[in-house]
C-alpha cells in the first residue's frame, strides 16, 4: 500500500512539473493554426518572410498566411506559359469559361509566382507556379491571422447601378514599413477609403477618406475607390501613388493618411477616359525609377519618377475632351491587353497578357531592357 502511495505521489509530482514546464509553441506574427474561412481571393500582396496577404472582399477582411516559402534567392527563372487559362482548366478538371485569374503576386524572397484563381461557382483557389507546372496552396490547417475591415459596406449594399459595394471593400493591397495598406470603399459619407493596418495585426486601423479632382470627369470625387496603387519616395517624402478609373494619377502623402482624416490628393496626370488601371508598380533600372501601369483599354504606361518630382502643379480643371491627357508625361509601351503585372526583381517583370491571337499567356520580360531603357 505504501509503495502504491509513493508511486501515485511520484506520478502526480511529475505531472505537475511537466504542466508548469510545458510551453506552447509560439507562432510568428501572432498567428494561430487552423482553417481560415476565406470566401474570395480578390487581391494578393506579400509581406515579410513569406507572409502572403489575401484580400477577401466578400468577407471584407484580410488574411495573412504563413507560406513558409522564405528561402532567399537572387535567381530568376524565366516564365513563358502560353494559354495558361487552358492549362489551369485542364489541371482543375474544368473549362476556361469556368475560371478567372484575379491576381498574381511574386514572393520577393523566393521569386515564386502565386496566383488567385476563382471558379465559376465563386470558389477561391490559391496556386503557385513550379517551373511550368501548377501546384495548389492548401488553405487548410495553416498558420494564419486575419483582420476584419472597419466600416465596410454591408453585404447587400448596392451602388446606383445595382452593383455590389462590398466587392469594392478591397480594391488593392500593399505592404510597407510594417503596415498592411488597403484601398477600397467604406460605408462612410466619403466612401473612398485608405487603411493602414499594423502587422502583426492589432485593433488599430488608420482609416482616412480620400478626395481627388477627376480631370476627365471635371469634378471633385469622394466615392470612387482607388483601383490600384504603389508607394514611392518623391523628393525625399513617402507617397501613395494611386490611379482611378478613367484614368487620373494621384499623389497622397503617406504621413497624412491617418485615422479620421479627410485627405485631398494631388492629381498629377490624366491618362485618358474610358480606361481602368489594372495593376501598378515601381521599378528601378539603370539608376532610374519608373512607374509601370497596366490598363484595360490602353497599352502599358511608363512614367519616369524624375518627371513626377519635377511636376509641381495639380490638375484642377477639366481636360478638353473625354480622351485628352494632361499633366505628367507618360510613355505608351508596346504592350496591350496586359491584365496583371508584378516584378520578379527590379529589372524583370511578369505579365498576364491576352495576345492578339486570343491566347492568355503568362511571361516574364527577361530584365525588361526594351521596356525601361
């Protein structure tokens, strides 16, 4: 009996010691392990150490997932995949009219290409490119964190044409200086909104409303969301460089985009009506910095940041006609129907382009010499 009691006491003490000495594994960036309820993948952007931000407009939320794809390389593998939509459809057992490629993003660490795919029934898929092959990225039992956007449009909210406003709660994503940057619409009076959210996520969301003069429309606007943006240092100050439908280019000082602020942007260019900017990025080449922008009804535009720095004015008057341009000079590059755009490094761009023969191709520019010289 005594031996039994001693054994019981020993076992109890060992259990107590183990309970106090056990420390749960701490996941990076305040993440938890589980399966996030992602309803849509409308935007992608990379953060630090292989963290991928997924903009989910249907949920009006952003998810940060740990891809664990964080092995650094300077090596760039050329990409040239013709009829990528057909190959993806074959891989997924469907047809091209039942899927859409909504965004592409290159992991700046590994240089691996990620693609946001949506099936006809709305199911979101995340895929990577492995050479010429596609591989699914599991969204089950992963390390992730999420943030719901404050003051987002209601699920049933419509605009004057009956279109969903919730789908525009996230129009583009970016990451800079430890913050997730989100453009889109809110449910506020001045609904065009820009959010700056610390990462790792907290309860803080700096939420600024935006106003611009739209030269093609000939008026000030507060309800049209930024369609796509990048960040850049201009004359020693950090700016949000944004473009809207029809197609103004606007600067906002990043240090002014704070909670509760209503900010008027400086319109520096009007690039033509009847057009929607699709993707925008900043690149450096041969000691010069450029803005590169893909468009729905125009070629890819290139703007030298030196021209932006030397332009001191602001467009505050309507352009003479709907298709006129004004402000900072830009160059139309020999590229049309580019739907998505990202950079593998500063000299190498990757593009999703609908060719003149109808083929949807994903290809890299191999140092972009003819584009940025």
